[in-house]
C-alpha cells in the first residue's frame, strides 16, 4: 500500500489552516490532480464536524472519483479521512495541526490502496512526490490568503 507523510510549518493561524483544509469544494482551484469536489453532507455534532464528500482525482488519461468520510476533531485539532466508495480499497488520511510560534505545524499522513493492483504499483512509486506537491499547494494557498502584509 502506498504510504507517505509530510511535516510543514505554515505561517498562518491554526484555525485558518483547518478551515482551508475543510473547505473541500475549493480544492479543484488549487490542489494538484483534483479535478472536482462535491460536499454532500456537513454537520456538527459535539466536538466533531462530519463531512461526506466526493473528490475526483486525475492525471492524464486516469481520472476517478472517490467518496470520503471526513471527521474534524476540535479537541485535538485533527482531521481523519476514510473512503466509503470509489476506486480505493483502503484510505487512512490524518491531518494534525499544532500551534507554533511562527504559525501552524502540520503533520499529514496518507496510507491507501487502490483496488486496481496495477495502478496501486504505479502510485507507490510516485506517491511521496504527489503528496509533497499537494502540501506545497496548501502552503501556497494559505500564504496567499492569510499572509500578514507588512
């Protein structure tokens, strides 16, 4: 199964960054390989925000949509994503956000398996690169939206 993780320090408020990550419908405007996004359900229950959403991911001739269950835990400032439909056999995606004197420290882990074994092998070889590109996109977007103007 492809696995990868990224740690970043992003110069913005933790809550701003969490809101950016939870704004799934805007992903196609700045996240590489994200062609479309649709939120079906979003509700708040206690310390959790629960979201059911589709993401269409693609590159070149390959394009597929998967449905995910996104849970934001307000107590520990984490987001946990699992798949509930589509081409993925397994998805375990975790975001952790921590205050830092220079902004917000994020830790992002992804572990997944595609039902198609051939595609799974291809993704394993380039997945860390792709995840780094995605992290770069979130960092760039956060800088554009929230950077302190001098």
